[in-house]
C-alpha cells in the first residue's frame, strides 16, 4: 500500500505546478487545429458522416503536428499528432472506397430512396440485394407479356420500377400492378422453395415498363446467408399481397348492392340472411396453393 501511495503521490505532485501563466496566446495554427476538432466532432453517422469526421479530425491533427514542429519544438507532441493524422487519412481513404463501391445507377438509387431507405436499410445491405439481381433493370415493351396463364413457369421474383402492368385471368381484368409493387408476389408466396409452378394469370404491360428480377434459386441462397434480408422480403411480399387483395376486393360485389368483404366472410351471411349459403368451396380466396390470384367464385365485376 505504501508503494502504491508513493507512486500516485509522485505522479501527481512530482512535476512542477504552474505558478505563472503565459501572457501571450498560442499561434494561429494551434487555434485552427482546435476549430477543426470542434467542428469535426459535430459530424453525423453513416458513410458521409464518417467522411466528414475523419476529414476534419485529420486536418486538426495535421495542424497540431505543424504547431508542435514550429512553435513548441516538441518531438513527442509532433509524433503523436502526426500518427493520429495518418490514422484519420487511412480511415478517410477506406470509407471513400466503401462509398464508391456501393454507388448505384439512377434507377437503383431511386428505388433505394423510395422503398428501402424509409425502412432503415443500409447501403451495404442494399448492395447485396442489388448484386443478387446482377444490378440489371429489364425493359418490357407495351402490350408485351411478362407471364402467360398456364404457360410461364414461376422461377423469379420481380419488382416493377416504372410503368403499369395489367393482370387478367381467362381474359377478364383483375387488377393493375403499379411501380414499387411486386409482379409475382402471390405466385412466390404460393410455392415452397422446393416446389415448382406456373402462372394462373396473364400479366401484360399497358405501358413501357422497367422492372428488377431476382432469380428464385439465387434469391433463396441470399436468404440462407442473410436472415435479415429474408425477413425484409417476407415483410415486403406480405404487404404487397395485402394490397393486391384489397385491390381485388374493391372490384367485386354481391347481389342487392352489397360489397363482398374478404376480411369478413361470416358477416356477409348475417347481412344477407335471405341469400343461399355459400359453400366453403365457393368462398373467394386469392391465394390458393398452386393457383394464385384466382378470381373469387360467385361474384361479379362492378
């Protein structure tokens, strides 16, 4: 205990105390370094926030090194500040490389800003999603079919970037697909990863369209490596299917002016006691396994 006490006493009291203070201020280089430090520590987060912080801190350490070399003439102060400047410079170069490596084309940047950024998805995670589709945006010309009923296999998941897609079954219109909606989310959800299927609807471009497509097997491999991306797509696909269900529900009605509500099939029987009971096989369901987007039975278009 005595040795520890003497160590702390020598550490605190051994050096001379400041009896007089310098009347003149330090040079302008020292104050410039302090300003860089103050402004640099006000940086934000993310890639550009890191660039801001490391650039200003690096300039601050560089100014401190110059101040130590010219005014203080202290080799240790110069050495420490120059080492810290070198570390900030290396970090700045590394972050710059990362920012450049996650740069995207205009359409992918707009897709990120509209769909993924509001969900808090980082650029590094989004880069994995973009690389999975080979960073390619596919063009579908007007009146060309994306999928044909009973013929096109379900082997990918596509997201519409621009344009409008018309969905029909047996020549009858069901609903539209608009930008930032999946083209084949019901088909994707109707199959297990090991199953195969074909489209039960026809998807036709009403205008010139652009879409992003992920191959089924490649996307499942990405899900297996990154569970977060798997949960993200599960949420996006579920929300997309719900929007399609409501779009289809808005277009159907039953007799006597009553609108059929897919959420309340039992209430429909209470509202129309005189109507014949609907058999379970006749109740509308949009997503049967192997037959997605099937038109509800016993209902007519508005």
